[in-house]
C-alpha cells in the first residue's frame, strides 16, 4: 500500500536522498524510455510517486516545460523543489494517487516504484482508473516495478513483482506494450535490485 502519508513523511524527514535505496543521481532508464515515446518539449508529463526523484531536474534540463510531480510526502516534494529555480515550470501535487483527480490530459505517465506497492486488486484497479483518466488517447505509460527476482519488500512493505507478461495483463487490452526491459538498480550502498520497466501506448 502507498496510502499512509505519515510513514513516508517520517522517512523523508529522517533520511537524506542517499540514505534511500531508490535514489538515483540520474534516472537514465526513465529518461531513455521517455525519449522512446518521441515526446517533444511541449509534452505534458506526470511523474507519480516521485518522492525526491531527480527526474524532474533532468526533464527541465532537456527543455520540457509541462511537468507535474506527485507524491504523498510534502517533505519529499519540498526537497526536490529546493533544488530547482523558484520559477521552474513544475506543478507540485501532494496527494494520495488513488484519490487524485488528474488535471490532464497527459502525454506521458511515469511511475518508478509506486505501482508495485499496491498488492491488493482493488488498489491496483483504482490506480489504473486514475492512470486511464490522466492519459490522453495515444499517450504513453512508463511503469517500473521490482522484477520477479527482485526484492519482496521495500521500506518494510510487501510489493507485487512483475515481468512483461504480468504487467501487460494487469494493464489490460487498452494498452499496447511497446518496450520492456530489466534493469539492475544499484543502491547508494552498493547492493543490486532487479527492476522491470514497461513502456505502453494507450489505445485511441
């Protein structure tokens, strides 16, 4: 589950970026998959469950100007925001993703390691309904989760693990798989976590 903001507020208040297992100085896999969509600088991109990720920094450096960053933790977003100019064209949203009413439509939905915290079918369905409302027809979804041989837990919480087949089945026939890859993420302290990333195109 990702619905408890208290847990995540406490985590980001008490740990630096480099003390979280998911920290990346440069989220290259995500950037490569966004590039694979063919997105131009006017594409509307939402990064959900972003935490203090540096994806927003990199997207701004690449010229993107319609970026929304969403997370449960106000502290996490404040840390990311503090790195950037005050006038950076970013919409910062503190919200429970499952209850979020997207301002969309978005061209790209990016999620690195939020969906896999949803282990119950009802929560997964709620997530997919929000994603479907948010994405424009023909838009792209990028979802990164732990792979079948990746960790069974993160931050003490159980996760659902996916490969290309299982993730495609979960998204359903409204989304066409475009690209799938495995990625070994090296944590700041040197251990490896196997991720699966899927790039999908929404029909329409």
